[in-house]
C-alpha cells in the first residue's frame, strides 16, 4: 500500500518508512473526512503527538479524559488510524472507553514529531533525562526528521551516550546488533543527505572505533559503517569485524575500506566459499601498495573445496588466523606470511595463530618466518594450536631470537626442564609489555620460571591467564605472589582458571599493592570460595583507584556479598565498565547496586548483569539505566 507508481520502492531508512506510513494515514483520513491534509495535520496529528509525548512510558490506556484539553477527539484519532478502541472497562452505569496506539512504534514516531516542534532547550532537557537505549526508536526518528542545525545540538548532547564501546573491545562479539548498533542505525538515517561540516565534525568525534557486523545486522548497519568511513579522517582508528554471510554483499563496503585512511584492522569471520573469499580480499586489496588495509584477521574459515592461494599483498603490518581446522588453509595462510616484504626498514610486525590445526610443514614454516622476520615481529600469538608432530615449546628458541618482541600469547601445555632456559631468555629481556598464557600446564617448571622472572619484568603492563591447568601447588601461589613486583602492571586477567582459597588470598594481597591497575578480569575462577575471601578481594580492588574496567563473572556472587560489592563500586570513581554476568544476584541485590551507582559522580559506560536472576526484572533494569549508559540484561 505504501508503494505507488511515483514511489515504487519502500524508503531505505526506518524514519523514512514511518514517514510514509504517517503520510498514508493522513491521505486516507483526508479522503474519508473531506478535509485537506494540512487540516488533518494541524487539528489531529499535532495534538495527538503532544498527547503521545505526555503519556509516553505511563503504561496505561488513553481515555476520553486525556482528550478533554485537545482540539481533537479520540474518534478523530481512531479515524486517522493511529488509535484503536479497546475493551470498555467500568460498570454498566459508568462505562469508560479506552484507547491504545495501533503499535508502540507509531507512538514513538509521534513523540519524535512533538520533539521536533518544541524548542531546542526543551528537547535536549527531555533527551538528557532519559537513557537513550530506552528511547532508541525515538532517537532514530529524530535523526531522520531534524534539520542540520537542530541535529547538531541533539547529536552533541546524546551521541556519546549511545556510543556502545566496551573498553575491552573483544567483548563486542557477545553483544547483539540490537544492543550495540544504535549509532549505526542513526547514521543510516543521514545517508544521501547534505549534512553540514559542523554536524560531520560532531558525528566523527563520537563514532565507535570498534564495530562488529554480525549476521543479525541489516543493511542499515552496513550503510552506517559506510557513513563512519566517510566521516573519520584520523589514520588507523577504526577496527571492523565482518561475520560473512551469503545473504549479504559486503564488496561495495570493502572497496570503500581500501581507500579509507581511518581503517586499522579488518577481521573476516566464517568464510565458506574460496572464490567469494578471494573476491573480498580483492575488494580490500589487503597488503597492496595503494590499500590502507594492512592488518587482517581470518576467523573460523570453513572452505571445503580446496584451499586456494590467498590474494594478500606483500605489505601487511599484521596477519592473524584463528579457529582454523584445516591444515591446508593454515599452510596457505603461512605461505602468504612468508611472501611478505622483508627489508631493513619494512617487515611483518604481527603474527597470530590461535586455535588452529598445524602440521609439521606449518611448524617448519613458522621457524623460517621467525628467522626471516626476527627484527620485525613485535606481536606474536601461537595459542591453543592443535599439533600432533611438534610442541609449541619447541619454538621457544626461535621466539627468544625475536629482538623486538613486546607482546606474546602462547600455549605451553608441555613444558619441560630444557624449555625453561629459552622461556626465561624471553622474559628476562624485559621487552614484553603484554604476556598471555593460554592452556598452559602450571604443574612443573613453568610457575618457577615466571616466579624467577617477574621481579625483572618492569615493563610488563598486561598479564593474562586463560584456561590453564592449575594444581593447588605452592609454586603457583608463589608465582602469583611475585606479581607484586610488576609495579607498572595495568591489567590482570584470569579466565577459566580455578583458584584455591589460598591462591585467591595471594592474588588479593598482590592487588592491594598494585596501584596502577586499570583492568581486572576474574572469570570463572571457582564458585566455592568462602564469602570472606571475596569480601577481602573487593576491598583490595576498591583500593586500586585508577581502575576503569572490572569483570567478575561465573563466581556465584550472591546477595550476601552485595554490600561489599557496592562499597567497591562507590569507591572507584573512574570505573566505566562493570561485568557481572553468570552470578547469583536477585532483584533486591541489583536494586541495592542501583543505589550505589547513584552515589557515583559519573555514569557507568556499560553494566552487564545477564544470567542473574534479578536481571529479568524490568523495574530493576530501569533503575540501573538511570546511572548506566548501557545495561545488558536478560
């Protein structure tokens, strides 16, 4: 019905579609009543928009009483199509007619119409009194309706509030399009419009630098990303992840990427067709002299028909492969790595192989790569690889030869006495700023090597332990205790690594001494700890006043611990992201958390309370949203 000979296609934006619905209703009402469309707009739509605004979020039906001060009746509104009469309530002698909007989004569109007609100060005051994620549809409609001048002031006020960006950007993988892409949906409303330089500047300053285009994303997300690429001029600031899908054509966007100076990293997940995948690589011109795409990650390839040579140029900065179960594809990837330019001034800086299947030929090529690029490689990841013919520890002597290595992620499931010297050579050079140990065995020499080297690693800023085999040994506890010598440490992350009460005590003692810590992640470290151990832990974290991000997940934190947790949150004035999923918090406990957040000087950026009993309470979520830009809940 919305399509005609003059307009055979639906509008491409959400605001455009609802504008078409709006105009369709007015046209039909004009035909029914004999009044012109301006009369319908003036006498019915404008009053109804004001009523929609006044009753927004009241969660009750409209009655005739609501219309007594308006120049239109509920019957008029029903005739236009925005309202419908519902079941009459009351007694036989005193019936009350009730009305409701045909759809919640129709009411939100009318609210946006009213916001567009009031003064800029009134509009901004109302918007700033709300959590943008509670009024996301209204915000999108405003971007589609407002003129450049009004949109500059509106965008300046709310863009930062809707910029969904976890400090740990790898978490974007867990959040759906619905939760994280409000900015993209708003930018899509501006595609094709002539926007002012002042508005471009406001938008560019508030665009998210890390974007994940998932399979849930629509064309509006893709066009929003295209808008970001045209707005941002600063080099190497945008990281973009694609979940490849046969139903979407990313080629035009990828062709735009190759000329976008702002692009920093491109990740291509789940390629299934070799020809189509190389078509994407051709569009990006990754590693070619005239392309800005110099860092690429290939995630979870599943190309069944052969393993084609990868169309990657010789000027890559960093190359990553993760989740590859095909040894043939891993080999093709390493061949592309070997083809990289290697000169005194230029060479590959980053090589990442995570969760990949490798054979002996891959191992030999890895050794050759590390010899060829020994002066160039700064970032190395060889973690959780599936290799039956060699041990990752066999590469330690080659890794020790990397003269400028500053970041290492490695899996040492087998670590023997003869490996210790090479590993200590790597650590004692004191060049590492980041060390991540994934699926390592801490039962033997490894904790001793770390314990001995920690006092000499003054440059280490980030240490992570992921999915490790830890036996409750004095050596492991002593290793944790020696981390107190890492005086410049800014981030400590322990994930899927069970800690005993004694080890947790050692960690608590360390945290009480490391005053530069900014990130703490404790994820599934065991749920059987005595509550007093967690209380001491929270007290130690509360003393780290520079902390901006805390993750405490899968730890069975319940209501009894909420007072200690609230004190910690109140004391951390710089805290931005708080992740508490998979715990045991009731609605009452989360309500206590909302009260603690009220005492903070600044809103949280992101609060994740998913997989807690209380996160299903709509009332509690609304309370939390008053002091958090984004609340992730069930």
